[in-house]
């Protein structure tokens, strides 16, 4: 079964996967955040994306931002 990651976000994760992440990574907020991000995005997507989802004006940057719905639910 899947569980909703956060209220007001249509983002779901398998309960077993979430339980495993929470069991192993709750001591560090930043590590927990990184593990949740890795649960939703593969390495290629992360390597070719903008970290905050926004481009700086004037730069010719073709990378896309991460799905802000998922990022918001993780935060």
C-alpha cells in the first residue's frame, strides 16, 4: 500500500519504502531529505536538473527544474 507523503500534496510513496527511510535516516534532516529525493528522482534526472527549479536570468541553461509538487511534499 502507498501513503501520502504530506497533506495538500498528491504525492504517494510505498509504505514499506517510507518506513525503511524513516527507520534509517531520521537523525539528520538533510540526510532524510536527500534519501526522500532519491526515492522519487533517478540519478540522471537529478544530475540534469536545477536544484531549486529556477533558472537565473541571462543564462542559457537548458536544464529543467524538479517537479515542485514532489519537492514541496518532501520539504
